[in-house]
């Protein structure tokens, strides 16, 4: 089914309000989730909301958390989210990153004791919108075995980079071949199989069976390289920020255990290097050079990071956001429990 983005965002906000989330926090979470849907990143869109609501209902997330600055030293700041909503913690930390980058030229803000913050791109784009090069990463629930192992030690640990300028370049990637949400999305769509390089069974053997993958392990991106990037994100987030590490984390699908995720927000002020318009011109020139490469067999054109999502965004703003039957069923069940009106599909 297709739902207008405004209607879907309002529905998400009303569900959060019914769960006693403060209005400004409910609006922020709803906006961040629908923004992912608009970009075609449905794994980090509203399909996450029922899990959020379940965590709130179970008391695993403190929706009234205040949070505090644990330490500020020059361009560096550590923030303790006190188990608050991940989007709210990230919003505060982005504000600090912008402030410190404008003061010092660069900024590194690390949050600990946070929760799922949606798609990393939402926050990197906020930094880019302030004229900064934004790099955002986080650790996550341990679902991935280290290279050569079969016990879960890392999360998908995404890394994102966004640049100032109109739709120039935006890299948002998990350190696994795909995020767990993509496999869940396949399940919600009734797909019994997934591509062969997405996941492994519990013994570390590649699988194409959706249910086996959900009970098994995600595949590291590029083998030992993805495993190394995942550990790098773990270091820059959890180790550096004094937060929970590896198996100490819970998750949005784990009952009775706070997530305790850490997030890092790096910002560099382009204006400290050159005028921003000059930087944008140089980036556009680089992108144009990359796109002049002749397409390889099987492809019509060369795309750069962010381009597919911007195209989907334009289409979905015009035509509506497709929501699978499984996701819609979960949302409407939550609405019935919270006594929230269900919008017309």
C-alpha cells in the first residue's frame, strides 16, 4: 500500500504520543523514521516503531531521561543519555557538535547510554546542513561474529558521511553486507529467501533462508575488512565514550535489557579550509568526473553514494511511501493497543 509521507509521519507521532512520549521527542522520532522511508531505507523506517513502542512499554527506555554532559574538553565532549530515546540523545549531541565545530573548526561528541537512533544518515545530514562535514557512527546489538569466529560480538555498527551542498554525496553503510532490518523487511514481505551474501546460519555457514538468517549471523562486509570497520566503530563509540561494549549491549528486539548503545558525531567546518561554495564546486566536479566512467556490463550508468536514495525520495514524496503488509499489520496492532485512529491506506 502507498501512504503519503505526511500521513505516515502523523500516524507515527500519534502512536508515540499515546505511549506518553513528550511531543517534541515524538515529533523528532517520527520525522527521523519517515525520512528513512522517503530515502528508500525501509529497514530503518517505520517498521522499527513497533519495536520502539514495545521497549518503551517494557520500561527498557526512559522516555523522560534528562541526560547530562559527562565531560567537555576543547572540541571534545562526552554525553550520557541516561537511557533516553536515541533520536533525542542524537539531537542534543548534534547541537553540541555544531557548536564546538564552529568554535574549534572540528568537533568530536560521543554519546553513551543511548538507544537506537534510526538511520545514521539523518544525523550526518543535520551536520552537513550546518555547513559541516558530518561523520556519524554507532555500535549496536551483537549480531555479527568477528572474522574467523561464529559467536556474536559486533553489531552492524554503521558509518555515515555527509557533505554540505545540494545532494552532493552521502555514504551511509553498515559494516555488514546488509542491516538486520533488510532481512526483517524480507520477512515482512513474505519472502522466504534472501541473497546468498547477506547472512550465515548459527554455525557460520552462508544461508539464503530468511528464518535461518534471522536465527543466525549477519555477514561482515568484505570479510575481515568489514569486521575491522565494525571494531573501529566500536572503539570510537563505546570504548572512547566509556559506554557498554560488544556483548554488554541489549537491543530493540531484546526484552528486559536496556540497549546502552553509544554514538559518535564528528564534525569538520569546511569554512576553515576554503569557502563553502568552493568546496561544493570541487565536490560537484569530482562527482561529475566519477560519473563520466563508462558503465560496466549490466549497468546503465555510474551512480555515486546517495544518488539512488535521492531519486527514491523524489518519487516517494510524489507518489507516497510503500508499506508492506507485515509492517502495516504491526503498526495497526500497536494502534489498536494504544487506541490511536488508523489512517486510511
